[in-house]
């Protein structure tokens, strides 16, 4: 018994030493256990365990957000009674955007960077370190916005929340960049999987969007996280298949022409959607009024749209179900179209206006101060477009039009073109509608839409600005690595400088005591005037009859090019290639000399990064 107790005591002491080494004396008990497991398990084993924990946590966050939104919806629909329904659509969308803005300004100190672009920026520019605030800020903001009728979706906030959970888990347990990025993606994967009960779609989302340009071979943690997120959502929410349409027909190859045409239509519509979104964003950001006023104006505009077109209220999934269940007339009767005779062409015009205005409603919701994403709006618009296309085909005279199938594949087509994610769209609709027999039409429509979107712009317009600035990763891996370097870290600040009016003897002394082979010539205000190299001075140095009357001004020359501190490393490398030199001077905005930058320094740093990413 004594021997056993002694071993137990020594084991405890070793356990304690391990955690004192990591400075975790104040850690919570479960954190201590996980840190201990991290030291005892292999890397792959701990990553799988991490995937389970992150997946469950992100899935739970998704459940909380969906429950909050549905509770708010239920409360305002069943408990809040207005004598006139028009007042309902006037008040709540306005309140959603304004209250979200107030919460952002007061509680979150104005920090409202949102959307998938923000996460891609953190991966590329901040080593996948996401602020811990995002683990709950997105839930609060999007619950208010969408719960009160904002015309946006919950999936992007859920993905951002999951990404923040994965990143902060990795930071807590001192994991490296690759593991941190993997768990960030795992959290987002679990969030998407919990939102749609679609684990494969969650994995595709991570590979197509979040992990673009990131090279790694671990994918099991993503699978585990997706399964955990989806399973937790299914257990807690007891939800049926999201898009279970009882009128759906089996796939018939005779209907392929419908799918081909719908692919083109959704591709063109997706382009319209993203372009209008960018124009609205640019207009709102350019306006020089306070954020609260922007929210009030945006909220008023959204309320007005919802008054005339009630399907623009909220996510819109129930409206899609109403289309396929034959309840379209009940939706129109709540709009101003009830004053017209409701015939087939009235319905068609109504649906066209819904599709056109959905891009504006979503953009106003997101950019005037609300919080949400383009997942649900693109699905809603695509479903509406598919139903509209089916109605037009019937009106023209075609028979046996697969209406419900066109609604489903239209959803995938629009989402594919808007998000530039065809695989995500295909699997999301297949899983969330139990429509695996529709894989062929889903692939036809989604791929055509994606190709049309890519034809207009190689990168999603939503992300193009960040991609052009090198602030997010693209499919060009070399460019991604180069964009990870920082110009200020590559500058040699200990450069040799000499005043343009200094005597030539001072230059000789600088050469004698210095170790560099390039010199910056500056004036009394440190403004760069020219450069000199040892090659330029060699004939003079080895001339026995040195001419003391020669001045530095006579010897110096203009540099082949000048680098500015705000230039990106990729641009600098291009300048080196064009000039054929190995050292160039760097100046600031005032043209003051900062230091020299070497091509070899950039290439060495690049090789070091490549080594780290390959390990």
C-alpha cells in the first residue's frame, strides 16, 4: 500500500510540474485535463478530440442562435397583435436593424466586422487568431436582426461564431498555425452542419471557401466536427429535413433542358445579386452620416419593402415551402398585390419583383447596421427563381414541368453563383431536402451557375477587394505565402547613410569601418537623394592619385527604383525582377529614407514560411 501511494504521489508531482511549465496554475480543471491530454496524446489523437469538442460547442452555438431567432419570431407573431398587419412589417424590421446597431455601438464598442470575408482575413493576416468576442457577438447581433425580420440569413454568423470557437480553443491549448486554422475551419463546419443538418455540406464549405490556398492533409477533425454539430442540432431541435417537399418528383432525364436553362438563369441572377449588393454597400459606406442614422434609414427602407412584399421579411424558408405547397395566393393576399386580380401573370410579376428586390433587401439589412449573411437570401432567391421559371414554362404551354425539383435546384444554382461554392450548394440541397436522387440536376445547375459567375469575375466580388490587396488567400499558394510577409519586417534599418554635402573622406571612412556594400545619400532632412555601391567606388578606391575635389554629389546615382513602406512584398519582388538588382532603398510617405530592402531577404523569409507550412 505504501509503495502504491508513493507512486501516486510522484505521478502527481510530475503532473504538477508539467502544468507549472506551461504557466497554467490558474487554469480551470477541465483545461488542465485537456492540457495534460495534449502532452500525452499524439498530435492526430488530440486533433480528433479537439474536433469533437469544437464541433459540439459550435453546434450548440448554432442551436442557441436558431432557438433565439425562432423564439423571437414566435413571440412577435403570436403574442404581439397589431390591428393592421401593415404595422407589423413597419415596426419590426426597422427595430431589428436599429437595435443591432445600438448593441454594436454600446456593448461591442463599434466592432462589427462580420461575414466570411472577416474570417478569411484572420486566416491570412492574423495567423488564424480570431477575437474571443466573436464567439458570442455574432449570435447576439444576428438574433436581433433576423429575429425581428431582417432580410438575411443566420448561417454566416453561425459559421463566424464556430470559427471563433475553434480558433480560441486552439489558442488556449497553444496549438500552432496549421492546427489553429484546422480547428477554425472545424468550428465553421460544425456551425453550417448544425444550421442545415448537412454535415457533408459543412465540410465542402470549409474546403471551398475557408481553406482556399491553405495546404494541409488533415481532414478527420473536420468530419468529426461536422458530425458532432449536425447530431447535436438534430437531437436538441428535433427538426425534420429542412426542405422536405412532399410534391417532389423523381429525376427524369427528359427534363434536362429545363435544368440547363435554369442553370443559365440562376448564374445571371447570381451576378445581378452580388453586383447590386456591392453597389448598395458602396453607397451606404460612402454616405457621410452617423451609423445610427444609417441604421434608421436602412431600417425604414427595409420596412417599406416588407410592407409591399411580405416574403422579404426574415429568412424566407417558410415562403419557399408555401410555394411548393400551393399556398402562394395566401402570401400575395398579405401584400399590396391583393388589390389586383390575382391571375397567373399577376403572380409572375409579383415573383419577378421579389427576386429583383431581394438583393436590395438583403444588402440594406447587412450594410446599414444589421448582421446576417447571404446563405439564406441566395437560397430563397434561387427557390423563388425556380418556381418563377416553372410558372413561365407552364404559362407558355409546356406540360409536366417538375415544379418542386426546379425550386430545389434553383436554390442550389443561386447559392453556387453567389457564394462561388458549387459543391457546398449541391450537397446542402441534397442533404437538407433528402434529395440525393437529384444529384445530376443539382450538379448541372450549380456548375453552370458557377461557371457564369467565374466568367464575369474570377473571384467573388464580395471578396475581390481583399484578394486584390493580398489580404486573403486565393488558389495561388505562392502568392498566399508572399502576402503573409510584412514589408516592415524585411527592411534593413541598420543601413549606411551619408549626407550629400559630406566630404569624400567621410565616405572613405564609412567604407573602411562599415560592412555594407550599398550606401544611401540623403540631405539634412534625411530625404533620399541617391545611392552608391562599392562597385561604383572601386575605380576610385584603387586609384593611387585620388582626386580630393570629387564630391559625393558627383558620384551618386539615382536608384533603379524606390520602394515605399506601404508596398506589398509581392509588388516588391516584381520591381526586383524588372530592375535586375538585389538591393533597393525604402522611403516613407515624406520621401525620407527608411532603409534598404534586399531581394535575398524576401526570398529567405519566403523559404522559411514554405518550410513552416510544409511541416
